[in-house]
C-alpha cells in the first residue's frame, strides 16, 4: 500500500489491506472488516483532500497576514489596515466559503470509510480533527453578517461575537496540531515539502504585512513663523489643510454620502438638517459672500489663491479635489447650477469629516485628511458588487470604525480646527487678525474646567463640544451601543444644532413643500431645546434720577422697589450666560442678530391691560429690528470706517464694539424710563433676549431689497430668555414689586456685580461702575458667600487698590464656604506680585497649575491648560531672576521662566502677550535668535492700535446709532419712540403688552 493511502492506519496495520486480522481469531475462525473495504482515501477522495489542504493552506497564509497587521496596529496604537488588508479580508471570506463544500464532502466520506478501521488512535484523532474543522467553519459563518432584501442576518452582541471570534481564531492552531498527530499515527508526512511551501507562504505574508505597516512620510508644514503658517501643499494655501502623502484627493473619494445611508440612515438624515450639510454653494448666504470674496481677490491680486481661506472649512471637497479655481464658483449667473451641483452642494460631508486624522489648534482648517482606505468595490457601479462591499463592512466592521472614527473626532480640538479663525495677510493685504474663535473661548472658560479667569465653575465640566452639539440619543442603528447602566443603546446625534434656524427657514421659503416644512419644524424644535437653559435675564432693579450713579432700588423681589409719578429712572437689565461653553454668540457674530427687547406698560389696576409706555427692541413692519436697540453682537469695520455687513472677511479691519457675553458672565444694559406725572397703579415690564440668525442688512444684500425683506420676515426668532417684573407706582402704594425670575439671591447680586465689572473695566468714565460692583459683591458677602469677598478683591485689583484687594481676599480665605480656592490663589498671586512677594506669588501659581484642590480633582478641572497661568508664572520667574544675587540663581530662574513661557506657546501660539514675554526672556537667557523669532511672531499678531483709531473715528462720526452703541456707558431710551411700531398696529402686533402669551409665531 502506498504512503498516504489511509490516514487512519499505521504502517504496520496498512499491511492488512482488507482489514482482516492476519492469523484469524483465537478460535481459528476469520471475520471480515466492518465498513467499506479498500483504502480509506480513494483516488477520488485524494482530489478532494488536495483541494481542502490547498484552500486551508491559503487561508492560513491569509490569516498570518491579517494577524500580523492587527498585531502591528496594536503595538503601534494606530490603525495599519489599508486596501491590501481589505482584499485579504475578502479573500478570507471567499476561501472560507469555497472550503465549505470540499470539506463537507471529504470529511463525511473519509469519516464514513474509516470509522471502523482498527487503528483506533488514528480514528480518534481524526474525529477530533473533523469536529475542530466543523467548529472553525461554523464560527466563521457565525461571524459573517449578511444583508439580504433589506434584512440583516448575523450576531451583533459584542460579548457573543468576541467568544465566537476567539474560537474561530484558535481553531486553526488546534486543527494543524491534530492534523500532524493524525499523520504521525498514519502515513509519514512529507516534511521537507511541507516546510518549503510553508516557509515561502509565511515570507510572502510577512512581506505583505511590512508593506502595509510602513507609513508614508507625513507632509511637513511650511517652516517659518507660526503666525504665518499655511498649508505645505501649494494648491491649498492659505488654508492650513494637509493631506497624507501631499497633493489633491480624487473627487469620487471625497463624495459618496449615499454609501453611508444604508447603514447610518438616521445619522445621515440628522446631518441633512444641519448647517454642516449646507456650508457650501447650497447655502445662499455663504455663496453670496464667497463669490464676492473670490471676485475681490481677482480684482485686488489677480489671483484666487487667497480665497482658499474660506474653502478649507466650507468647501473641503472642492478644495481638496483641486476644483477651487474653476470659474463657475465665481460667476453669479451660475448660482442656481452650483447650488445643486453634487460638488457645490457637498458641503461638510461624511467622508471629509470622518477622513480627518489629525488637527492642530491654529484654526483655519488646520487638519490633516487621509483618503480613507475603502473596502473592495466601494466605487463599483454594479449593484451586486456594491452588495458584496456592504457585506465586507458587516463582516469586518472594526476596520470601518477605526477608519472613520478616530480618537481625534472625540476632542474639542477637532472642532476647533475650523471653529477657530484668523484672517491672514494674504487675504486682507494688511496683516494677521484674529477671527471668530469657539475653541479658545471654550478652553479658557469655567465650562471646560481649564480656564482660571471664570466667575463660576460648573459641577460637571464639558470636556468637548459633542456633549452639547452631538448629544447621545436613543437609537437602534448599527452604530448604537449601550454606554451606561440604563441598558438603552444610544448614538451621537448628527444635527450639530445650536441656534441656526435661518437656513432651514430660507430653504422652506424658497422651495416650499411638506418636506421643507417638516425639516424646519425639526430644526426649530431642536434649537429651542438646545437653548432652554442657555441664558437668564434679570430686570434686577432701578437707579434713581435716571443716572448710572443714582441710588439703587433692588433687586426686584428681594428689596423694596418703586417708582414715583413724574420721575426718571434707569432700568438695570442683566443678561447672564448659563449653559454656553463659548461667548454669546461667537461664530458670525457680525451678522447674527441677537438683541434685548424691553416693553414697559402701565397698568392702572390689576384687571386692566397695560398700556404701552415705551419699548426698545421692537420689530417694524418691514421686519427690521429697531436699530437703537441693544444688540449683543459684534460691529466690525473696514479700514474706512464702513460697517462689515456682507460677510466680507477680506475687508475686516477693526471692531467698533464687541457686546458678546463670555461663558458664565453677565452683560449690563441701562434703560432710561420717564414715568408720566399722572401715572398710577403699577408698571409691567417684560424683557426678552431674542435671536434671529441673519440680520436684515445681510439678507437684503444677498437676495435684493424686496426678496430680502420677504425672507427676513420668515426667519424664526428664538426667545432665549424672558422675565417680567411689576413695580408699584408710589412708595406708599401698598403694593410689592415682583419678578418671574427664579434664581438664588446671592447669584443675582453677584451677576449684577459681574455686569458692573465688565462695564467698568474699560476705564474712563465707566470706571465708576467698579465701585458699584464692589458694593454689589459686598451684598453677596453679607449673605455669607465667599464669592462676595473674592470678587471684591478681583474688582479692587482692576481699580489698582492692591492693599484693599489683599484684605478682601484674606476674608474670602477665612470663609469656610469658599467654593473656588483656585481662584483665591490666582488673584492672591497677582496681589503678592504687586506687593513684591514674588516667592509667595510663585507658590500660589504653582498650586493653581497642579490643580490638586479637592473640588477640582473631583470635577476634573485642570488649570495647567490655561496659557495665562503659565504666562504669569514666567513673568514672576523673570522678575525673580532680575533681582537674583548670584549668576547661578539667575540662570536657574531664567530657565524656569523659559519652561513656563514655552508651555504657554504650546497651548496657544497666537497670543501676542506670550510672544512679547518670550522675546524678553529669550534675550535675558542670551538666546538672540530665539528672542528675534519671538519678537517677529509678536509683530505679526500684535494689534495695530494706531490704524484702528481712524476707522473708529470715521464710523462714529457717520452714524449716531454706532456712536451711541460704542459708548462706554450707553443708555437706551425707553420713552422716546424708537419702537418703530406705529401705535395703530399695537392691537394686531402679536408681541403687544395686552397679551404677553401671544408671541410671534416665529418664536415657536
């Protein structure tokens, strides 16, 4: 019998080819072998055996490659899969399916023929090998997830899949071991041939793994000054976009949201409602603005290159595909075509967002995009091959997750790559200017737990943007998973909602229909929910004689507040940010329309409707908000003092004023009100903070006067905060002033003090409000809260009263209710520096940096991530060095100052003070080159105070409204009729005092 004739028989037993015992039985009788006679592996079965062994061998080699790549990725802590890896997965699935039939045929027939053979050891091992093979194939099938006719089949439970996977992974090793045992008790193995083939296959697999694991070199950003950083890729600058490997990306690789819908239908639908889905030429406001910018660049520089500044964030697919220079994006006549063009409407799609793998904190699209490795047939036009592609994703979802969901996507820095902007000199032909900045304002706030200069710190920090703008919602999609003890699967909402209801409203007005109306309702509802606790309005009290230094009557609801007939008073109004992680409003603050509306009515008796005495913030018949209203926005100017009102960033020169409110802070507004001499009863005063996404100026520029007015009227108005108070006329009327506001008494006093500090910090005529702030904080201290003394010290430091500040901070330290010990250390460090106790200042600053306060540790605060702390430490170390008694002490302190200022630069390389401080420290350290570079950085980003004065002077001389709003103390008059709503329209006006509940339909 030849070798390999039967793997169930040993060499000696093979001599009995018929299975008959050689000498018969003990009784001399002979018996026939049970089962079929002849060789166990017939000529036909040998063919099946070779097929099985060949397929299994290829599967082993394929598996070695897959495992090697996975181990390489695990060791490096980064994904190593690419297109080769995905083809290997496809080959693995294909070979596994091909192996099924040959294995079943050979295994069944071989087992049947050899089940009664006398070599029982070979039989036993053979049976074990057969069942291990069955386990291998069955677990392989169980790991496959298949979609057919819209129904998915497969196991999704993570723990179950993991158990099955390990059985599947270990089974081949056991099978190889059993096969060797099986052959050791049967025909001899051909070791040399086996080792040769195995070695060649192993080398091939390892070489393929090495090719996969080796990363292409990342492109280096252009050298030179940080402030002048631009993309290293010529086709992308002055945006900061980079691509792995450098160069453009094939257009089809940047589009293709339709491929995502089949598995992520809910997320895609949510995205479709978002502003991210309308960031490009399908957004009529942006399209209007960017076409003007492109034309301006052609007119000024004869080059479209500077306009790429916009494209890195708004039009990434157009930019990275190399299509930005096409003329159609400039021509207004092609507006309708480009709005519906697949590329013009690509916006911030699935691929460009999830293909980002690295970011920096410089802003202006400072991200690196990797063209994602795709599953085979991802771009095929064949429905069958597309189906195969989907099955591959279901079979190997981990690769898909690692490719499109990286750790960077969970960070605030990811969002900051675009939600932080600076205007480069290449764009404005002038100089580097800071722009909108959600990222740093969040990072330096109490909300993030990183900012030391806040007034309040929350019980739970917001460690990223996703918590607010991508909240977890229940879902049953493929990306949903259980994240807490509730047992409910959740996924991140992809609507990115904040307060932009304007785009959905414009779309519904331009192309009305049930779908557009449904989308508008969804967006408005989401934005309303988003802003439910964002702000608080407090009509806190009055000041007598209509003067800012008049006697304070308030707070309403806490102390006696009244008016006398015929007198003039100031209404003190506070707008406080509560749930915002960045200033109100940030973003396009120059065209966001947010204002304070105050309506004052006189009610002679409780049963009568109030008659209107005065109003600020009303809306006229043409949809225009009273221009004399208090706007919480940013008024930007060009170099000739003209207002920036067309979203023309290339012309931005200087702000006239900035009325935005930081997180956890308050804004104070004064309203003058004259009480009629015959007034009786009580005043009913309602205040609202109202938000409309686009102001009417921009709408009229973008759509024309008539269409702009029509569309302005349909823009939803969100009422972000509302409070109503009643104030009796006559101190002895027997009535009590009331407020609908519910807030702790100490916080109301504290917020009033905060508003007064912010109003008085600019110096000049407004400085007197710092003294009023100290009085308000004293009331907080009288209520037993340490914040009162702490904030008095803070205001006194601004006033320059260092000794008094020291005493106030000492009182705060003695208060057992002190909640913010880090704030105490921070301001006490500044006081110690001013008093010359530099060592004490260092000790306190280093405590702040360590952030080891009990509450800070519990809540996750980390003030070492605030560059202002490091700058202060560098400053004090530098001062210590300058008075050092020995050279060694000098060198030691200078080195420590260098370390501190370098930490600051690492956190934020766009802060002018940091670079100026660094230049002095480098110079003191003898590093002339470093000092020169730091000074050069400072000169690039320093404010141009001389040039700004002319533009501001021109703007204020041309506009009474601008001049009034820019005053350090602006008083808004409620008696003069700036309401711009004719009296005859009050009855039909849905915001009339007669029915405060009957709000505008737009307030939804």
